[in-house]
C-alpha cells in the first residue's frame, strides 16, 4: 500500500489475530516497472509510484503477479517481453502463467495451436477460420480468394487490420507490410451478422454477442450493441479446448464471428490481458481476485484454498508482495478484484449459463456469505478507509477466534477488490 498508516494498521490487526499472511499490493503498468532477477535471490522490482505529485521509486521482491496488460505490441514503446522473461527468470508465480503470457506475444504462434485443435476436434466442433501466414512481404504474391482481411504483425484492438477487395489492392498492401518489416496473415472476410465472445475465468463461463450499429466491418470500431447470451455446450467446448494451451490458461476468451451464411468462424484467442465487458464486470473482477487468492494460498502456503486453519498453523507475520500489471491508462483498466461465489449452486453463475439472448441482464451484487461470521456489505469508501475499516470491524463484536480469522480472509478479499476497482 502506498499509505504507511494503512499498512501499519493492517499489519497490526493481522498480527493480533496471529495470521500468517499479510497482502501488500502494488499495481503498475509495464512501463512503470524495472526489474533484475538472480539465481539465488529471485526477482527484485522497482516500481514508479506517484506520491503527492512526485514520482518516487518503490523496491520490493514480488511473490506473485497478475498480468492484465498486453506484454507485446508492435506499437513503438510497447514491447515488454523482457520484463516477462525477467519475472519468469526470477521464478515468480502468476496468473496466467508467465510461460503462456510470453507465448501469446505472437498471434500466428497462438493460431498454430488453434490449428492443432481444428485438426483434432474437426471443423464441425471447432470451426476455425482459415488463415494464411506470410513470413515477409516477398511471399505475398497472390491469395486464393477475395475479399480477405490482412493482419500485419502483432497488434491489438483492431490495429494493423485491412480489408482487401481484389488482387490489385492486395499487391498494394504488400508495400505497407514491407515498410513494417514484419510477418502478415490473411483470412477470408466473413460477412458478419454479429460477433461472439466466450470467456472463461476459472470455472466461470460467459458468452456475449456484439452487433455493429455503425456498419463498420470491424465490430469493435464505432457503435455496437453488446448482449449476453446463453452459454451452450458448443461454446464451452471452444473455450475449454483453448484453455489447455501452453500448460493451461486460468483466464482466456475465444472470439468468433457468426456470418450471414449462418456459420460460426473462430478467429482469435485472448489470454489474461483480455478486457472485461458487459454488465457483470464487477462479478468478473471478483472471480479474478478469488483465483488470485486461491493460487497464492496454494503456492505460498501449500493449501488448496485459503482456510483459516491453514493460516492459524503458522506463527508470526509474513509480508507477501503482490504485483498487478494493469492495462495502460486510457485502455481497459479492468484489473483484479474480489471473491466470487462458490462453483456449485451459484445464482449468478446459473444465470450466466442459462439465460437466453432475449432476456435482460441486470448487474447485481455478489451474494454475501452466510453464517455466524457473515457481515453486511459496507457502503463504498475510498481505498484507505475501506481497508482500515474492514480490518477494524473484524476485531469488534463477539466473534470467536476461528470466526474472526475466517472474517479476516473475507476482508482481505474485499480489500483486494476495492484496491484495484478503479
């Protein structure tokens, strides 16, 4: 935390409860991070933080990292692959894995994994849109059919994509690829009725339909209508198959196009840097945070879930630095957030999986935990007030020792959500 008084109170509260784990969060963009990694001492990170309008450098050793920003783009100044290598060199665990994050720095490399799924599952179960790869502009002599979409290099958010109608325009675009000095891919242009996005966060699934209103062939450009649709077994197969890439993806999404011919065409897979969309962004943030806490408990404490009994078995206070790499300012800063409901019997999860497209989706609060240790949701406060009040209220009342510890874990999750909610 950037405020010492909040950090001191948090540490004091957890020590009084004989807790083992104290979370210290630091959120930053890749551009604000410097690091060095060593064989024996691991990874040391320097982060530039703003204190009263003055930039200061904070140094620490991260024990866990959540990456919500693209690690590489061909836009000048947005190549952060060396930082991913440094974190991996230092053995820092993460969501998604640093191995998968590095592999997602080349879209044709990811598409090659999708081709394997296409051949193993078949075109009926995994309808992948055909794509042609050109290592450089000299190979771009002709294309089998037109119109096509030419994608130059590795870019995001619709950048570097051009619709080409005929052979003459195709030859003209090769000169642009030559100036870029990169590879290029082409894929048949699909007359889209709407776009489909299926996202998977842990064991939670959601499907969305995006329809262009402005008429632009890129549905993510201009005005568009977004609607949550029913999660089908077909969609689940797509995202589950892609979630097995590169040793497993904790967070991923599959993008597809539903053509006017009535067929679906899978075009892309996104990893943990995917933007959160729709009316359930807050729920998705909580799901991500739940995954972070569970993974940290597994990696740092050796338990499958952060149970109070596992925390109680340790003595003293251990400060764990958590580094969260967010989207750059002006982009989708949908970072981590708070706890989710349990996997089975969740009202919101059931609604996400079964509601039809015609039904309206209204965002709602996550159901509060029941039981003697449950507390009502507090009104929205600023971050320092929220963290301080959360742990102060934990010590009040007539809670037993075990109930207080369970409440502390819940409070940590809520504090994690409020810290990264902006």
